[in-house]
C-alpha cells in the first residue's frame, strides 16, 4: 500500500489522499482549500494524478474542505463510484451546488477587476450545474457494513461523531498474500455534540491517518453551555442589541437550534431564569442561510442517525429542530431586511469563519455597535476574518471598508465539532492492537508537534507529520519515498504567493496601527516620553522596511 498526501498537510483544509493498493488507485476525500488566501490558489492547480485513472473514491463527510473539489475531479474525467454514507450523499447534493454558486460569484467579481486591468476573464473552478452532474457517481452505504470493493479491497464506514453522516473509514487491502489495514479518521467529533453519537472506537489498525485540528490543546469545557448561551443572549437583548452567530451551515446551525429547543427543559425555578427564558422565547431567531435551511431539512430526514437521547425526544412528539420564534430567510431581500430593521433578534448565518456569504453583511451592519454581540461557536481557521475578530482585532475590513469591532465578542467552545487533544488520545488508546505508525493531518503545525510528542511519550507509537506531496510505502514498516516533483514546483509558486499575501496583510496592519496610534496614543494626556518611545519604534520599523526593499 502506498499513500500520497495531497491536502490537509500542516493545515486544516483541502483534505485529499491518494492510495495505491492491490492494483487499484483510489482517493480518500477531495476537499477544497478554504480560508487561507495563499492556499486557495491550489484549488485551481492541476491534480497531481490523472482523475481518469482513479478507480473509486471514499468520502469521509460532506464538509467542503473534504468534498469541495469533487466537481473539478468529475470535470477532468473521473466517472467511477464515490462511496459515502447516505446522509453525506444527501448533504453533498445541496452543499456542492452551493459551492459551485459561490465559485461563480467569486470569479464574476475577480473578472470585473481583471477586465479593468485589460486581462482576459477566467472561468470558475466549477459551476453549480457541474456540481449537480457529479452527484450521479455517489454511492450511498450504511454504517458498520463491510463493503467489498473487489476481491482484494474491503472498506467499512463507522460513525465519526463530527457531523451528520461523518465517517471513520477502515480499509483492508490484500497484496502478495498479506493484508494491510489503514484507518482514515476524517474529522473526529467532540464527545458531547448535540444530536450525534460519540465517535466509534476502532480495535486495530496497521496505519492510521488522523486529524489533529485541536491536537495541541484541550477545549475549555463549557459546562451547561445552553445556560451560558442563554446568559449571553439575555444580557444582549436587555441592552436592545442583537446576537449574530456566524455558524457553519451544516452541523453547528442544527446543534444551536437543538440547544435553543432544549432550553425549555432546563430546570430553573428562580425568577431570574424564568425572565431570561421568557425574553428568549419572545425574540425572533432567524436562520439566514439558504444552505443551512436545506441542511436542516436533511437533518430532519435522517433522524435515525441521532443519538439515543434525541431519539427519545422525537418519540415524545417534539421536533428538536423547531420551536416558536424560529424564522427562515430564503431570499436576498429577506436577508437585507434584517439589517434594515431595528428589532432585537438572534441571527444565525453562514459562513462560520466569516469568509463568504450573508454573514459578512450582518457583521458590517452589527459589528460596530457596542449593544450587539457576535457569538462564535466553531473553529476559526488561520487567516480568516472570524479568526481576526476572535483574536481581538479592533478594526477589520469587510467589502473593502474599515469596520470597528465595538460589539461584544464571545466564543462558546463547547460547540466545537472536533475532538480536542484528550479525545484524540482516547481514540488512540482504544486500539487493542496498536498501529505501527500514525500520520497526523488536518492540523496547524504547532498543535501537531505537541500532539506528536504526547503520542510518542504515552504510547510509543511512531508519528509522522507528512509534507504536501510526500509519498509513503506501507508494508511491514514505513518507507518514506520523498516528495513528488510536481509538489515541489507547486510549493515554489506557493512561496511567491505567500510573500504577496504577507505584504497585503502588512498593509492592512499598518493601516490599523495608524488608526490606533491616532485614536489611542496621541491623545492630549499622553506623556512626552511615551510618544518619544513610540516614535523610536516606528523609526525602527521604517528602517526594517527600507532594508527589505534594498
């Protein structure tokens, strides 16, 4: 068995692994790069394999960073089966066309700029129609059944607990009379995600390709996060403000709706609790994302996948995704009307990292107002607008305009869909027959190194953090075959783009610094020695910039 790592290497996006075993070539995931501008160029780069030679594909789950390049794969000649759970197939049927629509919108904006510069227009990565076409090759399968791809390759999908339909994939490949078993975790869920079961523990594996999003840290355990949510909301509403929740359309949105529905069952006899709850129930809750609305319907149609507690709630006649005050906004005009109204409200809108979609409009209209709260409930990737806000930016650019961050910023980490270090380690501890090697993917480098050290110290299992384009032969031991030539060439392009991106970031930071200096440091009460120290630091920065240019 040979694995080539072609995505999610030292980053949390673009999952894509090429496996060659038992005379077959197949992919595990084919995701879009998202969030980090200098990585997104890789979406349009040629695949480092011929799509027509891929015999089949295994898809861990529907999130776009795992599925988003499937239409591109199809457009370039792939016509064989994509195996995924039924829920993943259902979600891809709405998420991939939505992604195609975003591709069309983004290229239209870029082409207007290209035209003004006298450059030829470019086509989108793929269209919504392209995405609809690729759905014909999806093959829905059930959890826990061993599927015979052929006489020598067998696979099993088990619940990963990350999102509806997400799977851990076990692959058995028989070659030369020997069987090698590889496990691909996809994204492993937190152990207490509303609606969903906990991740399945796997007994044995020869090799494991494991996500490491939160490998370097533990989640802040937000005990009673529904009550924390209620407190944040009520405090904001009492000021006449709004709560804006940037939420991933699939997964986090449905979990928030579930928690809102469940608040009615929280034991609370005191007057303060009743007042907060009654305030919430009188407040309209808008789900302002067509994709989230469609995804909520998919959740309703796959309730057999919910955890036992949720099934009991459903059996009692209560739909956990519905409650009084819930409103869905379908059209762009309905979305705009939300920002033209002064009513207090809760607005749940995608995207969760604030990079695209209607959420940017809501942030532009609400971020500057100190009465409002922006409540984050999911992972914010490096370089994204959401990450900048969470990290404490005082001013951010939205649609080319500076917007002051005056709103209250909150992050309830208990809603994270990813396992933290403790539960990643629990997954490893669960193996009765320990793997020979673990490959860490889908994580940022610092966290991966911390997790690698912990795995080595506590289990003595060898750990590899692969580079982009790196190939490994998996037999009785791991043989590192080096990196593909094309990957090295791509990296040279990447370094050049990264330089340009860093210059743009530096430009924005200098503009922010200018505003902060004017507003907060050059006031009349500032001491002369403080201003002189500031002046000296700016001189040193200027000298550094001159040295770079020279």
